C-alpha cells in the first residue's frame, strides 16, 4: 500500500491549520467586536464554504487561478507562481474551505468573554494586541483547541475542492481522499479500506481527545 497520500494529507492539514491559526485568530477577534455591515458581509463570505458544494468552490478557484485567466495569468507572469494542479493550490483551497471551522468557534468564544477582561487589561496599560495574546486567548483555550482540531480533521477529508484545483497527481496532489476514490474506481477495495481506516482512526482519536480535554479541563457551572 502506498502511504504517500496519507503523508501528503497530513502535511496539507498541518500547513492549513497553521495558516488559519495565524490569520484566523485575529480575524475572529475582529469579527467578535462591534458589529457593522462590512463585518456581516465578510462573515457571510467566510461561511459560504459550509453551504456551497465543494466542487462549486473548487471550480471557481480553478477559474480564478488558471494561467489562462486574469488573476492566475498575472501571478504566473509577475511572480512565476501557479496554483492550479500544484500543492500550493491545495493549500490555498484548503485554507479557504476550512476557514469557517477555525473562525466560527473562536469568534463565538470571544463574544462570550466578559467585557471586563479587556477593560481591566487596558486599565493596566496593556495594548490591544497584548490584551489579545496574554488575556483573551488564554481564556478561550477549549474553543481554540476545538477549532484547531476541527480544522485539521476537516482538511483530512477534503475531496471536491482539492480534486478540482489540484487534480490527481501522484506524490504532488493525490491526497488520501482521492486515493480512496481511485481505489474504489479500480475495484481495489482492500486499499480503499486501508486508506479509509487510517483517516477514520486519525480523526476519531483527535475528536475524542478534544472531548476528553474539554470534559476534564472545563468545569460546568452546574457541577
């Protein structure tokens, strides 16, 4: 059994999760603050991958970043960067597709924090960023862990988006979900079962670990 799709999938999930931690946490914090029409529109755009068929999102990403079209052509001519049928394209698609899984739980957690936490920090002379990193983030650890695991696990199971923009190139864009599909098409059910079991085991252990952590680290007010 070729394990390269598994390793490629884990690499993709790790990079996607790291990128979303870097850009998603500040964005979720900003969205959790005073509402405005612009924020509502941005949040709606971020949430779209939850309701759009993955193949639709992948199709439009394929059009947008194709070397034959505006943005993709400009990127290739100016920076010699191409996203279509490359690992970079998988990362780009995964970041967009998994973004709501990172931002939504974190934004909700920020909104549930009492305003007095930030106010007390500002009174002590802390800046907004110092308050964000040293006061607010430590108080949403369970939600942050949940968002991180959901993002990682969701990326493991992507199919439509990564197939549309990345194709099915062995060792480059053939992730585990595509390997399962290929194996089924070839009636190699043993390989399909092996890939599926590995993905199932990884995601189950991750999700179970989050539930166990939240149960023993976050005390219920009713207890």
